[in-house]
C-alpha cells in the first residue's frame, strides 16, 4: 500500500478537540500565509464570481503569460495545474513505469514518495548531511540506469535550507534523469534557480500560489520546463483542471507586488525573532518556517502542550529522516510569534 499524506491539523479540529474557541486558535503548522490572501486576488475573484458558470479559457493563456512575466521565462515553458502536487502527480504517471527509480533526499516533503509509490516506482532515499543540506555527491552516487527522477526541494520542507547553484548544476550535468526542483518557498529565499531551465532540458522547477501569495485554498500551482516536456504534459493533463476563479485570482496575485513585499518582510523579521527567542536549537532557513530540535523534550510533548493552548505547530516525527524531537513552526504575524514564544517558555519552565 502506498504511503498516506498526513496534513497538519486544522483549526476547527483543534478547537473541537481541546474545547477552545475557534477565534483563539493560532495555526502555525501548515506554512500558510499569516496575512491571508492577496487583497488584489480577493477583489479579482469577487469581480469574476459570476463567471463560474462558464469554463476557463483553453490553455490558460492569460495565466501562463502572467507567470512568464513574473518569472522571466518563455510562456511556452509554463504548465499549470490544480496545485503543484497535481502537476507532479500527472508528470509521474506519464514517465514512471514499475521498477523505475526516483531519488529522494530525506527528510523532505513526504508527497514525493507517495506519488512514486502510487505509480509503482521505487523510492531511493539519500540521507541529507547533519545540517540537513543535500549531499550532492551521495545523490550522484545513487543514480543508476533505472533512475528516472530526482526530487530536490529547495528551500526544503521541513528543514528550510536551500541548494547552491553550482551544486545543482553539477547534479544536472551528471544525469539524464529529470530533476524536479520544488521551489514552493522561492519567494522567501535569497535566490531562485528557475533560469537554469533554459540551459538544462532535464530540469523542472515547480512553484505554488499557496505560500507567499496566500491562495492555498484555490489550489493553483505551476512549473517551468523544457518546451518539449511542456507539450507532452499538455496532452496528459485533465481538461479544465484549473478553475476560473483560480485563474483570475492567480493573475491578480502576481501583480500585487506590495502584498508580496509585505509578506516577505514579515517572514524575514519573524524568522529572526523565532530563532533568537526559541529556547531550543534552530536551523538556518530560507522558507516561511523555522525547523526546531526540541531535545531533551520530544516533538510530541511540545506540540501537544501547544495544542492545549490553541497553538498548532507541526510535529515532524512522521517525516522520513526526522527524529522525534523535530518540529516545524510557520512564521506568523508578530503577535502570534510572541504568543507562541510565551507558551513554549511556559512549557519549558514547567517541565
């Protein structure tokens, strides 16, 4: 049986389970935008709400053009889907046959192994270094003639660290396998590698509107690939998999530079605050979350205590390659970060 994706707990679930008012629950476990959605995207959705009676335009040309302008790549290289997970799912069903291998540096986003197993591929796990950086030499050594895919999440979920451009170039030169670079958190990072798609046909860069743009509920993602792969993908994807409101909201969100800048600034300040104030070991991060080692306490002890106070963080014990002392904390608004630090200090002082 393939593995099952385990999402972070919802605010409604925690409110009911712990007898807490929903208004008092602080959700810092799913890496959503604490500022909410892009206001410009919300306005666009309102303006086009009556268009839900008609299908989106074939090919999502408007959306692809907006993405191309935002990323600086050719629109012919852009593919879109019902979230970036949808893109990956369709991709794997088209190129993996039973027995093919996919290399996955761990710990990382657990959905990769789920979709590989779903199409009867074989996951090859490569452990990251002690600081959770990718051991590119180990990844290259793991490549065989059965390797079809290599997943690189950068900044990585749940650890937050990126990959250096030269290391990625070296990996791309070492194999004909498709390297899937998941840049879901690119807007929070010091650099993106999306321009390398123009130089390497075996690179796919996937992104999402769920994080920096605050549109997780719309389910909208995109990827930049070689033009040949883009044409192949278009023949395989479901017709109208991206809904009309997601198209309009996505286009508007890409134009809302003020909201994006505000989000990125809030996250940068919040990351520093959390790393400075947390009484546990933290790791460098270029995402909108902080990866924490809660030793000598277990992640379950810490996360359960916080849940009892109405604060949701992500215990990472279910991530392959993490230990039972790892948690991931989404950067919230300043007042949310301060309340979290207060609750964690309270936990430490009472145990």
